[in-house]
C-alpha cells in the first residue's frame, strides 16, 4: 500500500510510469523482498501503480492529448486526472490487500502521525512543484508550456541548492538526456501531424467512424469497442504515438455517443497505461523486469490480478462520467 501511495505522489512529480518504475522500483522492490514479499508480487505492485502517474497531473501525456484533440483545456484535464488516479490507487490497494492476506505476507509498522509530518516536511519542496504547475494552469496564471518552464527552473534550484542531490556536472548530464528525449518526441509529433493530415485528406476518420458505428448503435457497446481498440493498440504501440494517431479517429466517435472530450482523454490515457504493462511492447513491463532481474513471463503472471483491478477502474471511468468531470466542473463554477 505504501508502494501504491508513493507512486501516486511520485507520479505528480515525474508524470511518467517508466520513470516511476525505474526510480521507485529500484528502491521499493528490494525493500519488499527483504520484508518477506515475493519478488514477482513486489514487481507487479510497482509497475501497475506506476500508471497512476499518467493520470495525476502534471502528466505530459495529457498535454499531448490536449494538443492533438484541439480546443481542450489542459487545466481541466489536469483536474480530471486526480479522482481517476485515486480510484486506480484504491483499486490496486484492495487487490494487493486481498493477495497479501491470502499469502500471509507480513504487516508493516503502525501508522505514525509524527513520522508523516516529518516526511512531509522533508518532501515539501519537491511536492511544491506539482502545486505550482497545477494551480498555475488552473488559475490562469500561466499556460501549460510556461508552467513547465517554471517547474523546471524551480526543480533545478531545489535539486542543486536545497536537497543538494545534483551538482552542475549532473545538470549538464540531465540536459543531455532531455535533448535526446525531446528529439524523439518532436520527431513523433512532426511525423504524426503528417500522418494525421493524410488520414484527414483520405477521410479515414469518417470511414473508421462509420465502420465502428455500423457494428452497433448501442452507446454502451460502442464505448466498450473504443476501449478494446485502445487496449489492442497498447499491446503493439507506445503511448505517445497512440494518442497522436488514434485521437483524431476515435474522439469524434466518443463525442457522438455522449462521452465528454475531457473524460475521453482520461479513458485514453488509462488504456495506454495498461498497454505499457502488456507484452509484446509494454515498456514499463520490460523496465520492471529489468529492475527486479526477473523473467518477463513471471512478472506478467503475477500482474494478472492487477490487470483486473485496472480494467474495473477503466470501466468505472468510462461509464461514470462524474469520476472524471466532477472536479473540473467544480473549479469551473
């Protein structure tokens, strides 16, 4: 449960399931194994809970979706992710509790308010980066792009001068890694724009919409079909390309059956998150296996119960719009 909650907060800092698994996994998986948990169970908990970071703002995948969909508020998407992220966390915690009781795993230390306050005091400066981004964007103080720049500068100051975990040589190394990552993302965006233009010119979105809606006019079945398509794409493609390519095709279908564009953004991100855990392309699954030094087959087998928890959460988000839209509507008033 600590692992799952830690992923919720860390996701608010990194916004990346891969970063969550690589960083927290290298610490928590050995700790759980030392405490008496099975290594495959520890890895399964870590990789599935890392998907919370995709939903909890400031998720860069939300920004990619907003850019691709056009005309959608990034602030609304940020707010919409909090409750679904919490639902996913609770669902995973219930699943892990049932498995832990069944396997007679050890209990941890009792909860301590004093220790909580102490740890919050230590982590305050890191968590403040999330508050700056979310409240800055939602409050209209700055745009999503400006908030990212401010958060980077703030994080740099905190890392170098407050936590002192990064020296100036490390800053240059980090900047080099950022350039490599940005190059990949920009290539994806540029080529996907060309691909999107070709799709629009050839009326592929219209033909795909007619093909899907031609199967049935039942909105419930159509919603399930959209989820199924995204889950299948998640097995064979990475997250960013799915968002960039599938959004122009599937969003019109979703809105035609009454799904709000903000709600569909959450649905798409969670579907893609599940795809990160499914072979053969599941990036987070491979990272978790590498961190834990376990065969992928063993990790997949241990993750099966948690897939069920994530699918239940996906269905709740799909068929209960308030789960995604309540918080944005509250701040809109």
